[in-house]
């Protein structure tokens, strides 16, 4: 392995011969060569074929993944070159839950843990039975095709069962994390008028139990047309009104799956809401299923003997992505609680004890691990672990180094990137390719990923807007309450007509990988030079005293200057010497153009409820503008640290 600080793109890991032979992707390549006579010799040629021959690719993928149809499609795609008009698998019907519950054996399907030590386990056979009970209960409450079932739940078995039960009936699932306030949840669920709300009485986090009965009661009062509240958690019988989860699932019943069209809504997810009310993003059953199967089988290389873990809440799309792992027959390991309680070893103890093979988390968590002093490789065996997934924000090159140094040397570290908008990935891992320092390994199969300059010209090299130039099945069905599609078109196609603009600032690498430089709406522009925030954070956070940082562009004397806010380690203060060390590090690692005009210390940074920093809210506050929807933030109170700073006042 290259030494820490090796150049960007240096190889940190490569698959061995056994892994190459076992990979589903190896089988898939051989299959398309022999059955379709496709000109596929390596991953680059496979990807090229997958975007140039969409009917052949998506059709052969559905067959390879053994999609369970109720009625076969009349065609693979209609209007396959039109990003806003393409229809996938017209005429086909299926049921989302039926595909996830295809296995009914005694292998473990779900293992759930929480920070209090509670543990449970169900086999695929037991899960099937529990979903049958819950579906019968929802049917008694009048839930049917097209109805919405909403949930405010921790990441535990009830969330998985509730989703599967609802979708088995053809209903639409939408969930939030219980740490959302009543107003934030109402901003979301109030749009979709759910028929049933499933909610917890409370949850544990960082050693404390947080009661949610009052929040849920206020939420229920604001939801028009709600037929019932189903309570889970501790002492559900003491909750105000509704019925208990036990009562909902009291009667055993055979599980029946309602056949629905390929693009029938299955999930409603939500935009972050940091610049206005959150948009309800409607995802279709077939497109979501096919996208997740592709990513799990071909890119993650998920097998039946794998144990898949992702640290997520039910309010982040990675929960939906995680649960689809059931369709591949893998065991899901669910965890609820703080990832650092009682210390940074919590999740690695879990990985060791449960034999987790695929471990997913956020880039922010891995960066924190690197500075925590915790060395999982010295404390636990982690013998089963073969893949680490990271998303949520760009993974810094130095964090790549840290993972191989403190976690495990022989592991595939896959930085993946996509979003709620597609409930999947544009770029992600690849079991056949090396891991290169600071890079996402490849573009996902079937995704015509490109980089455009501001004029809409494709860039082979250099930084620009991340785009997708051809349709794909997991594009949203649309936005909720957007009958003419105007909001949907504006969100993705206004920048480059007919081309999906994702809102990331990125670049190709010579190896065929990618680097993400942050959100393009947060790009800094001093002197007309576009600078991605992620590259600035990578440099700043190599300074040992800096835990986290956030940069904005402040309008200044007819131009823009960079203002950098830093959160320091306990006991550290931002003095002249540390400020100069931060500035000189940026100058040395990046360029003089990147050096912030101001470096200011703050106790904390604002972030969305999925843990992403929100530069736009800080920029608004600094410019004395409304910060958008503060309810969308997990910690809106910290915006006061940025308001009326004397260091930022105009002369």
C-alpha cells in the first residue's frame, strides 16, 4: 500500500483473483458477451455498451437479477433517448415487496441492535410471516393501492416490516427519523395526506431516551384524513389514541402481493428543504428495485452470505437502499443510536460481533474516526469485513489513508455518490477495479454520466457540472402535487435543456474514476475562479486542531471573498499562529487563490438531518437574508454563531 500522503489516484487496494472470479459482475460480463454478442472486454467497454444500448442493458439486467414479474413488459423502453419522456418496461406489472421477500428460508434476514444492547433476529421465513401480519392489519385499516403509509420510526424491524406490508398492498411508503420536530415532519407528511401513521413512543441516542409521544400527537392532529396512528416502542399502550403495533400484527394471515405497474409509486422521499419547503420526490417501484439490484449485485457484489450494514436513519435514502438488500438474499444489520456512544468503537464492535461484511457509513463519520485516536484494527478482528462504503459528502484523500491505516488494510473502500433525487448512485464502487486514493471508482452501469462546462459543453478533463445525458429507470416518477411537471423540470432540466443536472461539482480522472468537489450551488467564485468547497475542506482538515470546516463566498467590494469557519478540537483556540498555519496549508496544498480572506472559529456547524453541512444557510445568514427552511436543519440554533459577526461587516 502506498504511504500516507501518496498522490491522488495512487492505488490503495486491488481485488485478488478469487474475488474477481466470484464477482457477479464477472458473470454478468460473460453473459452479455455470449448471449448478446456485446463488444465487452473490460469495465470501460461494458459501461459504454450499457449507455449506448439501453434496451439490451436494462433488459438483460432485469433477467440477470431475476426480477419477479406478474406481467411481462411489452418493451424495454419507450422514448429511451428522451430524458423527460422515457417510459421503462411499459405494460409490465410487479410487486416491490414480493421481490424483496423472494426468499423464505431459515437464513437470517434481519439482525437489529440498538445502543442500549437490545438485539433481535428474524429469518427470511419469520420476516415473511411478520409482514403478512402487518399487511393484514393495514388492510383492516382500509389501506389499499395508492394510499400513503407514513412512519416516524427508528431504524429497527418495525420500519422494515411496515414498509414491506404497505408496498405488498400497493400502497406508498414515506418515512422520517424520530429526531425530526413536529413542524419538520408536518412539512413533509402534510403534503401527502397519509391514511396511516406508524410512530414510535421514543428512541435512545447518546445514552438518553427521548420521548416522542407529544411530537407525534401534534403531528397527527395536523394530518387531514388520517385513519389511524399505530404506536411502536416502549409502552405503546400509554400513548395518546391509536393502536399498538402488537394489535396491528395480532392476526396471522397469508401474504398476498398486489400487482402494480412498473412505475407505480413506491416511495416518497424529500429534498433537504434548506432553501424552501421540502419537495416530495416520488419514486417508482420497478425503477427503484432495478437500480438497487444493479448496485447491490454488480457494484457492491452482494451475495447471500453477506451481512450488509449501513449507519442510517429512516429519513435518509440510504435506509431505502439498505432494505433493498433483502432482494439479494443478504442479511441486513440494523442499528439505532449514536454511532459514537459510548465511544468511536461502537460501530466497529457491532461489525466484529455480528460478522458484518459490507459496512456503510458517512464520510463525516470516517473523518471523525481518523481524528478520534480509535484504531479498530487493533481492538477487533474484523475478519469478515471486505467492503466499506462511504457517502453523504466527498471522502477526502486523507480519509482514504486513515481507513487503510486504522481500520483494515485489505478492504475495498468505495466512495459512492448519487442522491435522494434518484434513490441511487451515479458513481460508486466496482469489485473488479482498484481503489485509488481520493477517487470514486467508476460511473454506474447504465448511467450516462458526464461533466459539462457552464455553456453545456462536455469536458473530458477539468471540473464542471455533473450531468446525466440519457434516461435511466430510477428517475423520479415526479414530484408530489406537481401535476404539470413544472417543478420537476425546473429542478433537473432548467440548467441544460434535455440533460439531467445533478447539482454536484465534479471531474473525471485519467483512470476513469471521479472526484466530487462539493455541491455546485455552494461553489466559491473569488475573482471569477470556481472553487469546490470539498477540496478546501480536505486541505483545512489536515490541520490536526481542526475537526470540521465550512466555507462560503461573501459578497465583497464588487467581488467575492472566501470566509472559512472552523470547529476546533476540545481546548483549542483560534489564535494568530493557528490562523496562519491554516492559511499556509491551504496555499501549499491548493493555491493562493484558495486561501480564505477570513478564518473564524465557531462551536458547531449547521447540518441537515441526514448530517450534511449546509453552506447555503450560512451564506444567507451572513448576507442578512432569510436562511430558507430552518426546520429542515438538525441544529438550526447554531445559525446564530454566524449572524452579525463584526469581522464580516462591510467597511
